C-alpha cells in the first residue's frame, strides 16, 4: 500500500525530518505522562509515535532511488 502524497514525493527529506521530530516530541510527552501516572494517555501517545515513525519509514521506502 502506497502511503505517500504528492508533497511527500516532492520533499521526502523534509517530511521525514518533521516526522522524526514529532516522534521525538511524542516520546518525550509519553515519558512525562507515564511519570505522572497517566498510563492511558501515555499509551495513546506511544501508539501515535509508533504510527508516525512507521509512516516516515513508508515515505522513505516509497521515495528512495
């Protein structure tokens, strides 16, 4: 399944960089939430981080030469 849009194909490095930075933020937020005992929200943000990194990998695979 192709997960890329036209913008992803035109600017793959920028899209991947943004997705990696968002993933880092989500992982930091997950750590904060888990530290304060918000396990439900922590797992939601962890799932979002995993989905985001998988999407970045999909863009990489679809646009590499």
